[in-house]
């Protein structure tokens, strides 16, 4: 993908709504060149809702107009129109097999439909058709964009009044939590409503520009409690982060910073008497370390990834390793790897077998990495195991 490729899951298994034959977008009908959307479409002006999104997508040649030269911002969006926009936005490529099996896809759109189908962004309808000119519903739109841009799914429930009226509730929640989609003034999301072209443009634009919130708040790593009326204590346990005990740790409440010194006895950063703020403000305060926001992606768990220091040498067979049965159900595995410039006696050598790892300690007497009694695997599994050096 042009924005952020992922391992796609299948999308839009739910049947689309009533089929309405709409005017399809004509590829190449309007060229962005250096013009703005307001310059190019008579029904688009700079004061229209979602103009920034429409203009950006137009100038990026992701959206195009109709054959009559209009954009039709309030018109509905068909599934094939969504396909074309996502195909351009994600820079997808078809494998050329056209193995989607849909008989209702025109020849002109076979490549694009195949690309989004192979990527798992779209499936067909329950009747086996693609529903090329079916209107895309708002809940389906949510699923398409959440899947395509790998938006977080582990989120709180949204408060839309109609969120339970769709089988795609979790995607509606995810789209709302990511801030890419909003509901209506009556509190509903409009789950079964046809998506308008201008609204899809805005939501696609938001998804393309989504950035995960990686800031850590007090609630994430500590607690805020009232100690006496009007005074609160804040305590942070940063042991899961690469933070020195002499680091300058603060929390930011609005435009104000509050210092939290390290308490050796408690093993935490703590201030036991903070006044002038309520508990909710303190719980939502962002944690700063040495003047920079502490990020979720800077914790030890995420930083313990040694993948950059790993080297795969191939399978046991590839490196001329020796696998022998010593007793029924037990095998000896021995690897002579010291001829490899990237391996020495201190290297950690492991065999990766599915999700399992088997460590082969270095044997100084034999000059090899060896485990003389590996159990729980067949010989073929051991011979095909991936050899990893750390």
C-alpha cells in the first residue's frame, strides 16, 4: 500500500443494500493537473463541507469526477467507485489471475476489483456477486477503511444510538475511536445509510492521515488519588520503560508541568500533594521524560525486539546440520557454524519450529552448537527448522 501495507483480512462479507444503477466514475474524465477541486468541478466550492479532503484526494488523483464534469458531493457512492478510490490510494496491483469469480464485474474494472479482492479489502455479496453498482453503506465503509488502514480494533464501544443495528459494530466503533468517522446530530451513525461521496472522501482522507495516539497518560502507567480534599497524589510506575531513576519525569496538565521525583523506597515517581487540579485532569495528564512525551512505542516490551540483531541462516538441512535419532522420540541436533563470519562461540543459536524455539548451546569440546536430546518433534520438522543466530 502507498500508505501502510498490512496483512489484509477479508472485508465486506455483508451484502450491500438495494442495487441502484448509478453513474460510474469515468477514469480520466477530469485531470487534476495543477487545478483545485473548486476550479475543476462546478458543484464544488471551497466552503463546502469536507472540501479539504475532496481537494486533497482530487489533486492526488484518487478521486475523479463524473462524465458530465461534476463531482456530485451529495450523491451516493457505489462499491466500484470505492474500489477505484482505494486502489489508487493504496497503489494496489492485481496479480493478473482475475480469480475473484464475480460475473457482474465489467471488463474495464477487472484489474481493480481483482487487486482489492486479492488484498482482502472486498469480498462479494452473499449471492456470489460483487454488487458492482450497489451503494456502499456507512457501516460497510467503516469496515473497508478500518481493514485497509489497519486501524486499532481493541477500542471502547462508541455511543452511537444505532451501533447495535449492524453486524459490523466493532468496525463502527474502531472508525469512531480513530476519529475517521463521525455520526449525525441525532446521535446515530447511520449504519444502514448509503455513504455520500463527500463523506467517503473525508473518511478516506482521515484514514490516510491517521496516526495512532502513542502518548502515555497517568492512567496508563500509574494512578491519581485524592489524599485530602483539594489535594491529590500522582504515582507512576515506569519500570516497564527505559527510564533512569534520575530522569526528569513530569506530567503535563493543560499548559502546566508538574514534577514527579523518584522515590527509592517506593520504586516509583511520585508527588503526594498536588493542588489546583481535579482527578480527571491528572489521570489524563501526559507523562513526560526529560522534556519529551513518553511513548507507548518506547516501552521495554516493544524495545526488546531483537529482530534487528537476528540473522536467519536457512534450515538445518541448508547449513548441513546433523539430525540423528538417539532413542525413540528423541533426536540429537548439531550445527557446525563457526565458519560463518557472523557466528562465534558467544552467539545464541536457536531453531525455530513453528511458534517454538529450541536453543542449541555451544559445546566447546565439540566446537559446535548442539542439543543431544530434543523431544517433541519429528525428524522432518527438525531438518526443516529455521536456524536463527542472535
